[in-house]
C-alpha cells in the first residue's frame, strides 16, 4: 500500500469546506466556520460541511 504524503494531505483536506446548498469550495479556518462568520461567495449561505476523506 502506498504511503500518504503529508504535504498532499494538507493541501487536499486542511481548512477546506463545501457549501451545503451550492457545493462551492471554500478554504477557511475551522474556528470561523464554527462561529458562523463565513458565508458562501456564490449563494450567501452559512451552512458548510468538511471534505469527505476517502
């Protein structure tokens, strides 16, 4: 089995969230998402989910 490269894992998963309404990707800090300070650029929604790791 192949080993996971830390820099690639960080690039693909760290601070990356998807809008639950329009599926737009946004890279922002976890604490801002939890505080509700971030809104989607496209649809202005405030509901986000984290990236699903395979």
